[in-house]
C-alpha cells in the first residue's frame, strides 16, 4: 500500500489559515481583542515568516486559480475595517509588521503567478 501525504493541498490550507490569522481574536476581561493586540502577536508573525520562507524556498505547485486568490487574500487582509463611534477604523493596517509580512507574501505569490520559470539544467 502506497501512502502519500497530500503536500500541495496541505500547504494550500496552511497558507489560507496563516493568511486569515491576523484576524483572529481572543476573549479577555476587557472583551474581544485581536491577537495582534496581545502578547500572542509573535505567533502570528512567526506563522507569516514561516509561510514566506516556504513560498520562497520551495517549488510549490499551485493551480492558476489558487495563485490568483491567495495574493488577493494577502493583499486585502490588512485593509479590513470596522465602523465604530469614531467612524472607520482599520483593524490590522496600523500593525505594521503584520501588514508588511502579508504584502511580502502577496508579492511572492504574485511573482509565482506571473513568472513561472522552468530552468533547464545546462550540459
């Protein structure tokens, strides 16, 4: 029996999970808080850095639809906003580290979409 781990599907799910991770929140005595506003922000940043390195240093084969959707997700997540008494407020845009990491991941994914280069070994 030949068992293979579905690596591209598993990594695709992990990429989506990490993409949505800046929007996660936790309940405390003060109410609901984003993880980026707590001491757990390092977990979000580490997840984003790991995905960035995985995308940079592996030859992950994703479909064209996936390579269109993922960078759009990572580009738009920092622009998520809410309405409150003061008007419009961005949830993540002022968390610079997370925003920059999201846009770096999006740029790597856009690069994989537009520049699919298959290098042939020289003889």
